[in-house]
C-alpha cells in the first residue's frame, strides 16, 4: 500500500495525468510530455509574472489608507520582486532551444513554485479584506478573481500546478467571506465556487486534450525520427538534435560532445548467421549502448552499423571519454545470436564542440576522421579528433578527386605478372595489376588508392576499366594464355559488372574461360549485396574463378564445397616460410593434397628462390607466381616472354 501511494503521489506531483485516470506512459514519453507542458508554461510566464508585479503594486496603492498599509507594502514589494525575478528567468529559458525531456524533479519545482505564489495571493483576502475600505475590498475581490483566471491560463496543461496555485486563493477567499457573516458575501462565495469549478474543469479538459495531442504528434514523429529496427532515433532525429545542441551552444555557451561508433565485426555476424540474425544482433547492441547513457540522452542509429550520441552539458572531455569507455566495455560480454555466443567490438571517434567545430558539417567531418583513425588502430579503440586527422581526411579527399579524373587523364595502366606451369615449364597466363601514375605524386601504390576507391564508389568505374582493358589485351595473346583480374567485395554490389564482362568479352572476341576472376576469402565472408548471384552467373558464363590468399580467412573449406573454383592460390606468407617453418610446409602440402582430391588447380604465390620452386615441384604444385618467375611487367615486355621456348622459361625460373 505504501509503495502504491508513493508511486501515485510521485506521478501526481510530476504533472502526470495518469494520477487522474489517464492511460499510463513510459518515462521517456512522460518526460517528453512534461517538456511540452513546461515549454507552454514558460511561454506565459513572463507576462503572468509581470501581471503579478503590477497587481501587487495596485493592491499596495488600494490599501494605502488601510491600518495594514505597512504590511501590505512589504508584501507587495516581496511579491513584485519575486515575480520579476521568476519572469526574467522564464524569459531567459525561452531563449534556449526547447528541451526534449524534462525530469520529474523539474516538474516538482514548478508545482512548488506555483504553490508558493498561490499562497502569497491566498494571504491577501485573509490579511487585508476585513480592515479594508469598501473600495479596497472591491480591488481585492477583483485581484483574487483575476489571479484565479491567470493561474488557470498559465497552468492550463498541468492540473496539479493549477490546483497548487488556485487552492490557497480559494481557501483564503473562503475564510474572509465566511468571517463577514453577510449573506451578500455568501452569494459572492457561491459565485467564486462556481467560477473556480468552471476554471478547473476547463484546465482538466484542456490538459487531457493537450496530452492526447502530444502523444499523437509524438507517435507520428516517431515514424519519421525513429529507426524501425532498434527503435532508437535515426539520422534525421540525430541531425535535429545536433542543430539544437549548436543553438544552445550559441545562446548559452553549453558545450557538448559528439560520439560516433562503428561495429567492427557486424559483417562477419551477418554472413555467418544471416540477415535476420544480424538484425537481432543490432537490436541487442542498441539496448546495451542505450543503457550506457543518461536518461535524457539517446544513442541514434545513423547507418547500417553506425551509432552516434550527442552528449550535452559537457563540463570536461573526460566525461565524454567515460561514456565512450562504457560503450566499449558494453561489448565485453558475448552476444547470444541463434543460440551461439558471438563476440562483438566497437570503435569510437569523439569531437568536442566548439573546440573541434561549431557547424554540423565540421563536427560530422571531424568525428568521422577520428573514427577512421580509431578503426585503423584496431577494435575497441577510442580516439578524440586531432588536427592531423583533418589533414589525413583532406589528403584522402584530394586523392579521391584526382582519382575521379585519372581514367580520362590516362594515368591508370595495367602491369602483368606471369603464372608458370611447373610440369610443362611454360607461361599459362598473367595476373593484371592496376597501377596509378600521378602527374605530381608519382606512382601511387594500390594499397593507398584502392581503399579510397572502395569508400567513394569509384571502384565500380575502375573495375569496368580493368575488365575492358584486360579483355582487349587477351585478344593479342595466344589462345592458351589466360588473364586474371582481382575483384574486391565492394564490386559485387554493382550488378552491372556482369553486363560489363559480357560486353568486354564480346568486343574482344575471346573465349570466356580465358578470363579468370580472383576473389579473396574476405570477400566471401563479407557477402556484399548480390555477390553469390553474380558469382554463380560468372561461372555459368564459362569464366574461371580463383580463390586468392587461401588460408588467411575463416571459411575456405566451406566455400570450396559450395562453389566450383578452378584454382586456389596459396598465400605467399606460407610459401615464404615453408622451407624454414615446419607448420608452413605442412599447410602447403595439405592444401596441395586437398586440391588434388577436389580436382582444383593450385597456384603458389610469392615464389622468390629456386629452392622454393624445387620444393613446390616435388609436392606436385600446378603453377607458381612470384619474382623468380617474373616481376609485374608492361604489355610490351610480355611478347618476348611468350615467344621464348618452353624450356628456356623453366631455366630462367
């Protein structure tokens, strides 16, 4: 019983209409309703408080000839000063962006202030009416009636505040009228009761309608501002909150931080368990992240696996770091997905406003740069924005702009690294490798510009250019020579690449089986977009497919069963150490034996010494590739290599 009463009075004095029979709401929605109620009160407050001060002065003048004029003057001065103070506070609060959440404690203070002001006016009829002149009594009556109406207007959406303000005035009026004993005063008392009843009924009707309207508006806005999967605010809501934080910064100097999070292993979860399980993983992540924040703050989901938080009322950078550390720690315990325990991780970038920017563009650009550095440092890393991040980001953007015009400017070219058939001692094909000769920066390695191309989407344009150029080169070579082209995971998002390959083969008039597509295990794990469908379509066209960097991923054997690969390429890290490390030698032998059983060709990458070549020959490896066989070469150098006799090629190797 005590718990029930405690909960009831907590709702009552927090302005929650559930105390008067309205359907209950969760605390987040209740806080939003309180924010709207307080905002409306603040809109009236300055005018109401100014009216209070004027009314107090009028009362002091009316009681100037009264025996109680000194007490009346003190009372009027106190009420006027208090009213002006609260009025100016309300006016200042109105200049700050409207809050989205108001706590129960803030509503308690509002009700308390309403009671204090109502009590101050409730004293008037009790203390001054009896000894006042008839004219002054008329002024007191009018002022009390006016204050009743003003209180009902000011607290029209908060019945408990309206009651707290008007009840003392009603009680004071009842006391003074009852003391007089005149039936005329009893008639006035009856009118006051009727008047007050009508006012309070209007307050309740208006409050319930206001609450219904705010809830309906909140539900409508939630569909626009809420992520449908996690029920967190979405990018639209986050941008609105960022604009609001910047307005508060400009008006009151309230500093804040923006935290940007990216999940480090989400794609692996999505691939291993499927998209529905990936969605469940995101929901669990969202719940954990939200528990790390304060009640008035909400993590937003602004992308597939990206989350963000605006941390308001920031007093020191360490507070933002503490939240970020809680975010990282939230991934310490594994997640339960499809009955299996899955380990997750996140990286966090942080910017501080106004130190790192005072516009949405600057803050988002800088927090993205900070996150980029955090991800490069490894899972679970937290990075504040630094000036060097901006320099690095500008460098990437400059390279991206240059890369956009590189094709038209004829700055891109292909080099070709040969494959050697060990048994026959002849060249069987070449791997096409993309290079970029920048007019100012010189030769830019693929490790620098390929990630930029993937991030910007330029990889699709580059991929089409490579395929067409490779097929055109194939037309110049003998029929028994193939060309291999590397495909990244991002390229499989573009279903148009299939049509490009078909057109390139037709234009060059070469057989499809001479074009080989190299894909990595990481591409299969990522499972981008339409990758499986496109890969199967390529196989149906007659292209050969090689699995590159074999042994460095996680699902090689699974995909060897699922997809008819023509070749697997043993990663050069195993070839480099196979003569000195027994475990590497065992892996190389096992992979070659497995491939023979599955009737799949094997290519050893990174062959640099004659001893390595001889070892691979003894283990029955099919083909080799590396600096011993030939470095990446231009198209003009290939002709002489292909014209060489087979045994000469072996001897050169």
